């Protein structure tokens, strides 16, 4: 298990992200730093364009590498040989093979996750370009890329130390981004709050890991060997079977790990930071924070729990504690109830969507519960449902927070009442927001409907019928607050008739996500097939 | 497999028309109306062709068109009609142009969007009636919500926002119960037979062949989930309040009342799923549902009599009619179900036409209050006489359309072991009350002394005359020759009733 030069293509997208981040900061140093607004705008545009182009390139490379679209044929001696050879070499680093150093899996799980994060970062950078960025654009964009890199590592990690480092890399960048608007009232508060909660949760996560280490060492000693600490998920999973699976040390470690990651995915009761941060952070950052960061947390949690604690799956029953599925079932229960009820009285649009996104985290947990089934077909369905939900949720929420970014950029505020009569002020934007909101509510035939449908089905199959029933009821509650958006935009009288202008570049991101939402709603098969590979993730 | 996709044509023509309307320039209202009406009339022509081509000797689904949608989960785009859905498709196709015509001139702003939404709604509702795949059914079922809510919320009366939200939340709350019901049915069927499908015909076949047997508890649970969804949509007492609010706040012209609110999607769902798929649970629940139905009939009729707002009155009348429909349906025999299906069509026709009349009256007086009218017969004799035909049709006078279906369903209910004569006697009380509230409305508007300011009210305009005569003609024709309606549905209805009989015999 050593790193070879031929392994470089396997981490090429990550390397490219690292280079891109450095390049964005570096080139920002070399541009003209004028004090006049025009020079500032110029500087911001350059950094943004470099980021968008670079992320687009990484996306294409990752897409080709993942072999999701096509497999490059063998060189035939024609004029295109150079390209074909390049493509072959790229795809040689595609899905498959053992995890790098045991720590970094390059399976389809990673590939799809990578595409999601890079795609979300790309859309976010477009939104950011449409938003008034005043100071230090190079830092802003490079932090965004660093955070993407961290997420990509999180989804790929099959080892505790890498998982922790990746978590920190993505989080620290996001703390800074959340507090990026130093001159505003709320943004520094958001950054600080996020940092305090985040660092606490990292500590909890780390403590959980250390307990797991203790368990591994003592198990190794019991087996007659030396008390060696193994840090691979699969190694823990190998030891934590049978009787050892119910070791209190291990259970406690697992609890701490779930709690630590619970902050990242903002499930109740670890959610209290989210509304303040989502409301206070710069709007494009919120779009990124609520989607990619959460997705990364879920994917890490999923890989970690299924690989390191396969013996402690239990059953998703609410009455008795029997392993991590019952733990997650309880979390899902309180999350869907608390988040959806707390969303009802909100008046700020971003805060409302923050609660809605906490609620969505509860729905996502339903998909994870299906791991309790012993049938591989069921488990595969759970994995695909999880990915489907996370991807459609990411697309939809980037779009809807993007709309709010446009509104707050144009009006300076994003309360629900600021969206009153929006259809008179910008009809296309209102139409797109309507589609995105209806998708979040789960109205067919939009992508969000299939996502909900699949996770309900997963929860049902996992035997968590009461939980699914409550989730269904909460869907109705959620509809009520989603309708408040529609009511404000379509039915309330407009306070002014001045049009809300969508910056062209931000419009591209919103249009792209709306089209994807509709397309995935009409043909859900489009990515369902691609997801079938993610079920065989490495390290299990 | 039929070569010509006639059903898809009927479903998607209005939607295409909607896109066409939106593509036209905002100022060109005439062209927008022409395109909308053209699309609706083409769909109507296709629907008439469908009725003509329909094979009445066949009980199962016809004109099946099927494409894989999500093959790995057995979800497909499958549309078809049988004797039950045939008439509801035809009814939707018939009422869409009427609704469009009724809105002309009555919509002051954004008529382009209005036309487009009405057409989208027509597409969605036809889709509900033809969907043979449960998921596709659900998609269309939900799809009808958004246009209806927007139509009420943008063009409605003073309380329109509240009404639109109430409508949306109520019906969505009901329909989300369908989703776990559908998922549960799918999963149980897959466990039993190994076939992953959402196709109603396939599941029905496995049920009938015994390859897929539900244990009573599961069947009752699924029945309950579907029932909640459809009972709210139908609506049956006590879930009816959204409907009366929605009717009261919908635009006066009556276009939306016709287009979205009186079509019997919920009642159709009850037949298609609850009665057809779960005969045992239906027989088990029939007495309880009979109670709800009778309460709907009598209570709604009584409340209708108390109303002074004519649209509210008609809304309660509609709830009362739904009580009859549900009563007939859960008689679970051929007469009852046939009567229920026919009554869905008849009730939509007469109540819809009366909503148009109210729209016309409201346009003349700017009020829908009964007390604001009186003696209109003197000023508007043509309108008065046409309205009389419709009112008598709605009451169920022999020779007009309401009678045959009401008679059939009450006869079915009487003979049914689950419902029985006690319920039927109470329901007959509802027939009498229908005469009371409708004649009360008629008397208050058209009879008596004419107030001086109403004496010069203009009589029907040509457009209104065409609309009402069309409706009245259908009412008379279906009344004189009800076999027209009952004939094609006979095989399908008998098949459903046999399913229940088999169950009752095996018990």
C-alpha cells in the first residue's frame, strides 16, 4: 500500500482544485489594486472568471474520468490519437482499484460526489460574480475552491484522520466565507457563530474517533497482539462485529461521531447555528453552505457508518435503541418535526429556507435507514435514494438561494415581504423561483418529488413506517410555508414597480438549476442509471 | 397497443394550446382566444372520436399507450380508458371549451395567463382520468393543484388569497396520503409476485388471479390511506370546507368553478382505487362511509338552503351531490356504481351550467346575493326558461338527466347489504331538500315582483345563449335517453361489481 506515480491521475481533480485555488490567489496579487470602484469591479471579475473557468474545467475532467458518459475507445492511429490517449490515461484513474493508501477511495461514490461539489461550486461562483463583492475577491474565490477540495476529500475518505482533516479543510474555509462581509451587521456574527459551533463539533467528532481508537487497540490486544491503533474504517468494521459490536466504548464513540457530523448536516438538535448563519452569510455563500457542505457531511457519515460500524446497524425502531439506524431514526423524527414547525413563523426568506433545509436533512436520513435491511438490493436502493435526494436538493437549493441572492442584491434585503408582487417586477425570475420552491415542496413532476418519493420508499422498506407517516404529515406542514413564498410573489401587491434586474451571469446559474430540476423531474432516469454504480463503494 | 395515440392527444392538446397562447404577443387577445379555443375544440373532437371508437363489449382498459418512464422501478407512462374513465374524459373535453367561452369578457386582466392556466388544468385533469400507472396518476393529480390555486388566487374575489392557500393546503394534505398508499401497494405487490410495477391493470390482474393477496389489516390500511386522499379531494363531509370557500372566492364568471372545482377527480379515485382494488376493505368500510355520505347529502343540502350567496349555495349543492355519488359507489353493486359514475357526469353538467347562470346574473347586477334579485323572468325570459331546465335537471326531475342516475344509484344502495334501505330513505330526504334549495334559489331570482332597477336588464347575449343551450340540450338528451351514458360503461361496472361479489361470496 504505497503511493505510486501512476496514482496521480486518480487524484487529478483534487490536485487541479488545489492548483486552481493557489492560482486564483496568486493572480489576484498580480492584478491592479485600484481604490476606485471600477478597478475593484475589474479585479473581482477577473478572479471570478478564472474560478468559473477553472471549475468548469475540473468538472469536465472529473466527468470524463468518471466514465459516466462514455468510455474513451482505444487509439486507432487516426488524427485524434492524442486526444484519445489523453482520455484513456484520464479514465485509467477512473472508478475502481483499491483505495489510495487505504485512505482515499476512488470509486463511483467519490466520482459522483466530486461532480456534485464541483458543480455546486461552479454555480456558486456564477452567483457570486453577479453579486457585489467589494473586498479581496481572490481570497473569496480561493476559499470557495479550498472548501470544495475539502468536501471532495470528505466524500472519498475511508480513514479517520483523512476524514477529520478534510472536514476541517472544508469547514475552516467556510467559516471565513460566512463572515466575509465585514462591514455588514450579520455576516461577522454568522462567521463567528459558525466557527464556534463548528470547532466544538469538530472536537466532539475527534473525541469520538479517539474512543474508537481505544476500542480498536483493546480489541487488538485481546486478540493476543500488540495494542495497535488502526485508523481505516474497514479495519474498525472488521473488529466491530459480533459481540464486540455492542462494546460501550464503541457505542459511545459512534454517538460522538454522529453528533460531530450532526452539526455539519445540521440535524436537530445540532441545528441551532444554521438559521443565523444562513441568514447572515453572504447570499452566494449560503447557497453553497446549505447544499454542498451538507451533502459532503451526509456522504462522509454514510460511508463511515456503513463501513466502520456495520455490526451496530440495528433497526430503525423508535422504542428501543439498537444501533445507529435507530439513532438516526430518532434524529430524523425530531428533525422533521422541529424544523418544519419552526419554519412556520419565519419572516425572513433565507431564514425560512434555512429551516426548510434542516427539514430536508431529516428526509435524507430516511434513505440511510435502509442499510438496516440485509438484502443487498434494498441497501443499493437506499444508497441511490440518498444520492438522488442530495443531488436534486443541491441543485434546487443552489437555485433558490441564488434567487434570494439576486433579490437581496437588488433590494438590499431578503425578507419574505421584499418578494411581494415579484411577478410584476421580474416575471422570469419569479417563474423560476416558483418551480424551485414547488420542487422543494415535492410537487410532481419536479425533481424534488422523485427525491421524496424515493426516500419515503426507502424508509418504508426499512420498516420505519411510523416515521414515514410523520414525515408525510410534515410534508404538508412544509407546503404551508412554501406557499407563503408563492403567495408573496404572485398574490401580494408589489410595494414598488421598479424591475428587479437579474445579473446575466447569476441568471445563467439559476436558469441552469431550474432546467435541471424540470428535466430530472420529467426524466428521473437521467441520473438514476449513473447512480447505480455508487452502490459498490469501496472499503465496505 | 393502439397505433394512433388518441388519448395522449386529448391529454396534451390543451397543454400545447397553453404554450401556444403564451407564445403569442400580449396585445393580440383575439388570437390568444382563438388558439385556446381551437386547442380545446380539437381535444373535444378527439374525445368524441374516442367515445365513438370505444368498444363497449370490453370490460378492461382500452386504447392503451405505454412507454417506460423509470423502467428500473416499473414506472411507466401508461394511459388508457375503460367504461368509467371514458365519460369523465369526455366530460372534461366538453367542459373545457365551455369554461373558456364563459371567461371571455369576464376577465379584466392578464387574460393570456388565465387562458393558459385553464388549458393546463384541462390537461392535468384529463391526465388523471386516463392514467393507468399509479405514479402517473399521482403526478397528474398533484399537477392540477397549481393551476387551480393560481386561478383562484389571482383572479378571485376579496378573500382569494386565503381561499387559494386553503384549497392548496387542504387538497395537498389529502393527497400526500396517497403517496404512502401507492408506495405500500407497490411494495406489497412486489413482495408477493416479484414484479415491480405501478401499473393498475397488472396489480388488478394479480389480485384477481390470487397471485397477490392482501391480508385484511394491510388492505384496510391501504384503503384508509387512499380514502383520506380522495375523500378530501371529492370532498365528503367533514372535509368539504375548502370547496365552498374556493367556489365562493373563484371569479364570478363560473369558468373556474367548471374547469377545476366540480370535476369529480376525488370520486373517480375512490372508484378506481378504493372500490376496484380493495373490494374486501370496501365492503368492510361501506357502512361507515355510508354514514359520511348521508351526512354529506343531508347536511350540505340543509346548509345550501341557508345560503344567500348563490355560488356558495351551488357549492353546497355540489357537496350534497357528491354524497349521493359516494353512497352509490359503496353500494358495491352494478346499479350503484353505474349510477354513481353517471351522476358524476350529470351533476358536473347541471351544477356547472348553474354556475354559468350565476356568473351571468352576477355580471348583470354585480352581486351574487339572492336578496338582490327578484322577478328576473319578466326582464330575461330566455335566461329564465333555460335556467329552469337546468334547475329541474339538477333536482332530478324524471325526463332530465339527474333522474336516471339518481334513481339507479339509490336503487343500488337500497339493495346493497352494506348500505341498505335505512340509509337510502335518509338519502331520499336529500333529494327532497335539493328541490327545496334549488327552487328557493330560482324563486328568489326569477319569480315575484321585479325591482325597478332590474326591469331593464338585458336578456341573454348570443354567446350566453349558445353556452346555455348547449348545456341544456345535453341535459335533455341524457335525460330522455340515459342508455347513451349507461351503455358503454356497463361492462366495466359489472366487472368491478363482480369483484366485490366474489369477495362477499367467499366470506
